[in-house]
C-alpha cells in the first residue's frame, strides 16, 4: 500500500537537485528586485501569461480551438460554442482564482475539488468537483491506433483515504525546515497525478495545483510567464518523466527525481524567458537616438545604416542618418568608406 512520506527530501542524495533549486532561487530573487524597481513592465506581462497558460495546459490534453475563437472567448467575453471551448473558459476561471486569491487559498480537498468544479461545471459533467466513481487508467496510444495501460491509478474506493493521507503528509512536511518547499510542491503534484482522483481533468488540476504550490513556496513566475506553455512545448519529455517517476509508486519504490528535474528545468526556462522579455522591453523604452547609439557602440564590427535599420525596425533611415551625423560630430564614432558602402564604428576600437 502506498505510504505518503516526504522525509526522503532531507537525504543527501538530493544534493544535485538542491543545486538546481538554488539556481532557481537566485534568479527568483533577482526577479523580485526587478519587479520592485519597475512594476509596470511586470504588470504588462500578466494578461499574456494567463492566455498562454489556458492554451498550454489544455493543449497538453488535446483540448483547443482556433486563434480567432480564443481571442473571442478569452479577451472579448465571447460565448463558448464547443465542449473544448467550455473547458478552456473553465480553466481560465480556475486560473484567475489562483492568481487573485493565492494568499487566502489553503491546499485542501475542498480546494482541489473546487478547481475541478470550475473546469468542468459548464460541460454538463455530473461529476464536476466529485471524485471518480469507477476505476480509470492512464493509457498510451500508438500511431496505429492500438493502446496499452502504462499506469493504474488508485482505485476509486481508495481515493478519499489516499487524498487525506497525501494532504496530511504535505501538511507535516511543509512544517519541516529541513525540507525544501519547492521540492515538496513537485512531489505533491506527482503523487496527486498517481492517485488520479477524478474521472477526467486530473492533468489540468495538477498544473493548477503546481502553480498554487509555487506561489506558496515563494515562486510567482507563473504570473508573468506561463509554466503550462513551457510544459506543453516539451510535452513528450513531460509524459516520459511522469512515466519514469510513477514506476513502482504503489510499492513505495518510485523515484521522484525524473519529474523533479524536468519541472525544475521548466521553471528555469520560464525565468530565462522572463529575463529575455524584460531585456527586449527595456530596449524598446529607450529613446530612438539612444538605441541607435547603443547599436553602433556595442557592435564589435563596423555597421552600415542598413544593418542598423534591420536591428531597429521602428526607426526610420532619416532618424538613423541624423543621429549618425551627431555621433560623428561628437567624436564618439568614425566612418569607414563612403555613400552606400559606409560603415560606422566606435572611435576607440
């Protein structure tokens, strides 16, 4: 019988994983400092992150619709017309709950069932917010249409007791200062998926739980960059790691490491994406003349007007020519060649 116990997270063999956690903690701290210095940029990212998360998490399960319809139902208050669109809108409702009330939300059976209810409530499913009433299986389907069972979740009769034990183990572990809360969050998500308490929607609920648990552990990256989108972009690896980490689960012999490492890599990618996005937005906010100067001075080789234009698509050739004349007059840059073949470079190179 499965035993829910996270004390293994204190063992030394987790040191390699803890190094990954430290790297993520470092970039998370820098992100917090950047947000304090310029909250406006971060606020501008939130709307896109929500849409990316809704689309990404549903796409993992093969649920989707056209881009036009997505804009209509997610941005413009359009009425969903298909079962998939109803589920997409339900996921947005659940996601908004987490983003707006994460401080007040407690990880509990009631909340988990509420998240499932929000996803399924308008689909006509009679079991929205209710645990499964029959056994289900995690299947793998091949290109020829044949399939096989790759994991047998907890029996429907054992779900209430299993969920209770899972939550008790989580409550106990989160009070232990020797247990990293980020690792605890990821192990909880894997165990939830292995229990598979609902007839349908377990994957989507697990990703909502991951987002909320990340908030609780002090990581709010999902507010600005979609974790679900990044998982969807590495979907095959996601399923492979789930399969690896669930082997031997019922007998307490499974290895959480594949799923943990994959999830940490996804989080790190999210921070890298945020860093790149912030850099691009910062450049766009700089005045055009400053951007032209930066382009020439930062180039390690002489650049032409056409090359500057390629980098600064929103800046006109006339503006580039005017700024180049000023930079030449000030002595900051020099000109090599004439007319169309002219190149510009910093004077001290």
